C-alpha cells in the first residue's frame, strides 16, 4: 500500500509539474501562431500587448488571453481605429496544445472584454470592416494550422459598437453591451440560447429616434449552420419596458442576407405605451389606471444587400385610451394614435412615416396632430398639421416628470407646414409652405442662474410661407419690461437641421435693467446671495450663443446699469458667429450724450472686445463718480466740476465672465474740457499739491478748452503733454499711470519771480517792481506714488538757481550802463547834464559821487554780494521743502 501511494504521488507530481510547465512550453508557439493567423487573414495593422497562456484559469481547459488588441485600418480608411479590445479570451482543451503545426486548434469558448468597435461606411459605399484577405479561410491559416472556432459558449462584456453610414446618414450607437450565447457550433443543426442587454441610440438624417433606450433580448434560435439560417424560437424583447415577441428567420446567403421577421406586443394594454417611455419617466406603471389599448405590430422581410433593404411595416395604434397616475390629480384622456412606418419597395429612400392621428385631452384642453414624413433617407419631405390648446402646468399634473422648472402658461396652435429638407438646408425658403398661428400666454420662468422671474405675458407666432413673424411679445423681469416684434427667417432650418436661427427684431422698453440679467453670486455659509455682475460657476464661461444670427434694433426710455441711468437709449445689435456688435448706440447721461460702437466676441478661446465711445458735453463730476472706466483712465478728474467731451478707442481681452482684463487694454483717447472748476479737496493728490504750493490757489486753475491725448497699453495710461493756466501761472503736464493707480507725472510751472522772494533773500530788491512782476522762473514738480498716497517733489533748488541766474544777468546789464555813465563823467570832467534835479538822492547817486573806479567796484560787489547771499539763503530754506 505504501508503495502504491508513493507511485501515485510521483505520478501526480509529474502531472502537476507538466501542467505548470505547459504555459512556458507552448506560450511562444501560440503567440507566433496567433500573429501568423492574423497576418495571413487580415488586411489591417493588428497589434497586441501580450499573450498569456494559463492551465488553471478555466481548468480543465487551457486559456489563451490576448491583451490590449488593436486593429488599425489600411486604405481607404488608413489610420482609423476599427477595434480596441482590453482582452480576448480563448478556451480550448489541453489536448489542443499538443496538436501538430498543420492541425487547427479547436476553440471551445470565446470571451471578449471591454471592446470598442468603430464601424464606418463612407459616402462611396466603402466600409472599414471588410478587412479579410481574399481566398483565405477565416478560421485557419492557408498552411493548414491556425484556429478552428467551434465554440460552445461565447460572451461579449461591457463593450460598445459605433456604426456610421455616411451615405444613408445613419448613426447607431450601442453602449453597455453585454451578450452571451450557448450552442453547439460543431453540429449542423442546434439551438443557440442568447441573452443581451444594451443602451441603444439611433439617428437617421439628423432625426433622433432612440436616445440611450434600454434594450433587452432573451431569445433562442434554431441554427442551421449548413444552410446558414437562424430561426427565432422562444423569445421576448424589452425596449425600455415595452415587451415584443418575434417570429421568423434570418438567412445568410453568399451575396446577400434574407430577412423574414414579424413581431407584436404580447398584450394590448395601454400600459405598453407608457413602457415605451424611458424608465425614469414611466415609474410605477404597474399602479397606473388605464383603459383602451396600445398595439405595436409589424414585419420586416426581404433582401439586404448593397441596393435593397427589407420591406417593412410597423404599426402603432391606440383607440379611445386614457391613463392616470395614482399620485397625480390630472388624467390624460381621449388618446387616439394611428401611425405607421412603411417601405413597400425595398429601396431605402421609399421609407416613410404616416401619422394619421394623434389626439389627447387634459381637462378641457384638447390637442391633435397629423402628417407624414417621406423619403426618410433622401430629400426628406415633411407635411405636418398641429391644432389645439395645452395648459403646460397640467403636463406635470398628469405625467410624472421631474423638472427643475415648473411648467406654466397656455399654448394655442393652429399651424400647417410643408417643406423638403434640401430647400431648408439650401435656404430656399420659397419652397417652404407654412401657415397659421401659435400663441403662448401667461408663461413664467425661474432659474438659479437669473435673479428674477421672467414673465411672458403674451407671444404670437404668425406662420407665413417663407418666414415666421413674432408679434405682440411682451415680457417683464425685475424692473425690466420688453416688447418684441420681428421676423424669423429660418425657423424650420433651425428646428430640423443644424442651421443658425436667423431673424430681425425690434425691441422697445420703458425700463431696461442690465442687472436683471446678471447671474446671482453664490451664497456663502447662509449669507443671502446678492445680485452682482456675471459670475461663472466652476470652469464654465459666459458664451454668446453660436446658433444665433440676428439683428436687433432697440429703444429704451431708461437703461439701468449698476448705478448708471441712461435716458433715451437707442441703437442696433448684431449677433453672429459668437460675436455681438453694437452700432450707433446713443443715450443721454450726465447732462450730456453718449455714442457707442463696438463688439464683444467669445469665438476664440479668450474672449475679446473693442469699442469706440464718444462722450459729448457730459458733467465731469457725475461721470467720474459713477463710471469706473473714466476713473481708471483719469483719476485726477474726479476733482473737476464742469463739462467734458471725449473720444475713447479701447480694445482688449475679457475674463470668462466678460469683465475686461485690465493688463491687456490698448487704445487711445482725446479729451476736451469745455469748462471746469477745480475742487482740490476731492483728491489726495490735488489737496497735497495745493498745500505744498502755498503761493498758488488750485481753485483758480483755468481748464477752459483744454485738450489732451491719452494712450493705453499693457495696463498703463500715458498722458501726452498738455498746457494749463492758474491765474497767470502757466503750466505743462505729462506722464503715465497704471490701472493699479501707481503714477509718474512731471509738471512744469512758469512762476512769477515775486513768488520766490523768501527763497532768494534781498536779491529781488535789486529789481524794479515791473521787473519783479514780469520775470518768471520754471519750477519742476515730479509726482509719484499712487493717487491715494502721492509723493510730490518740488525742485525748488532748480527754480532758485534759475531765478538767480536771471537776476545776475539783469544786474550785469544795469552795471554796464552805470559803468558807461561813470566813464563819461571822467571824460567830461563831471560836466554832464543834471538829470536828477528834484529827485531824492539814492544809494547809487552817493556811489556815483565817489571816485569813478571805486564806484564801479562797489556797485558790482553790492549786487553780486546780494545775489550770492540770496542764493545761499535759498539753499538753506529749501532744506525744509
């Protein structure tokens, strides 16, 4: 017994060792085999990250896992990704590993994980999935090896399929696809049991028919692999919650596919209609009270090839039905539906929809529609008629919609329209035939994104063959009232294609408050939110709608913007390509007028603006108090009282909330002060300057007809030199300041010499009164710091030096005259005509009576001594400046 156990243990150990070593022995061989099979059968670039062979993963089967498979198309779809798969798992008997190189290895199970299939058909009919090399066998290599796919079980898990047919304008997206099947593919006939779930979206020619609708199919098929026919056996499908059963078959032929399938709802309860709706809108339908019926049935049969699609007829019908949710007060009654999707020729362009009847009623409000949509895959022809009244508030009282905004208002319509899509797309609106009216009354709208409720009292749409007139539209919100009339040029193009909404409108208002359309600032920690300029939540930015192409002429008696009140405002607004352009906007404000032209664009990644602003004869004090832009351009003007005319040309970038980025502003301005007085106490700069220049009264500053030019760039305002006068004192100023209010200005004052008497001692006594009055000297003033905290540097030393030089020059001239008189006395022996008779003797007269040479020396010494002494005294006194 011990010997037997020993032998058994050795054998078991050898088996386990072989099982452990098998992956190492065969992995490279299988990797080469996979690559060889792909290269000989596929016309595409196929790569994979690795291949893993395991004996124990699905023991007793061997498992071959292909990791991160990629299939990239060659021409005519070169570079396109056909498929990405995280993992493809092949299961086979361990015996298959030991087959010779010429024998195909049979695959028993296949599992595909996290795969994306991207299928395309271009406008010429080329498809990107036709990648099989001609005359090759898909399951084996031409040399006789490779793989044989006789699977008993397969799975597709967590995958996605995207199908785009440019020629037919079909887009199919299958998401969250999970599908599995069990069957014997080695037998000529067998039963295949399948179970599938997915989210399906389907669009044809820009019309969305399914949007992530839930699809579930639990079906058995009879497989006739010899004749390639698959027949429906027991089955049930759920579209959202609508049940359907199928009969028929799919036949795969050499040159086409043959389909013959019929389907129907297993019951005729009207709950089937509610089940068509997405699950979030059809909650608790088992408790809904219904009467009447709802039936979906039809067939799809015929040939599928490059020319034909199956003939089909899908009927939807309901008669005198009603439903009421137990928790809602209203019922929907008198429901009648008769619609069919049909194709009688097998040509895709002959598919059409007939809506013969669609009626319902909530309380006394009844609504009906009928029409047809033909040539679905070509130049679609639309004929529709709508008539009735709907109280929007009753919709949520009868159907369990969960909306952020309560519906309200009454819509009344009586409209017919007929058009083809080519005419709409090519803007040939003469081919659009529409007539009738639609009105809405007593509609209101609230949202966290706007400060006040918007109330639409009435709006009327008059449908004409080529246009739609918007008439008698009045709305209010906050302090704002608006009356709108206009014309929509392409309403059908906007509704049925991706065209921009085009129109021309006239808007009038008694009061238009810009703040009524600003976004509320988010409340913080229980503090009530306040209305501010537009705040952008998260990373979202304010954008001008890209779908608008509109002209708006507007007139408003009053426009309120922050603390500004603009009277009699009128102008034009053009919105196109995410750009809003203002033209000839005029208004009365600050006892003057404003004229504005400009634009705001959000088309680029960084929004931008440009404007030309003309202010005519405005009140300076009011304008600079209330307009931040003017305060930034010329902060010192806040101290002026009078009238101003200016032209401003400004451009720059905007933040996401459409406020200017100050550092990017560029432009120029020309300002003319018609007449103004100065109140120095209004600004720290002028108040300090008034104190430092004690011989000047800035309230006497004369700015009448003053002109100055400003340029802005890189966040700075440069002021070109301009001249001014302060009661006889001339001045010139220039410099620059930033929007952060730092500054660097230079002012040159031309001051009469008499104002510097204390600075030059008795030197001015050497001048006559008239000379003191007429002689002037330049006083440089440098201003730095900020407008709130200025630094003023009076260069008094330079002014004193300049004055001293002027006095010396004047005294030199007088000295020369006196010297010439003394010399004349010497020559004539003192016999000059007495011109001083009757005069009081002066110091100069006494000097002249002295020795002539001594007189000259004494006079020069006295003058120069006084000047030098005065200069020294000036130097001493300026130390305290």
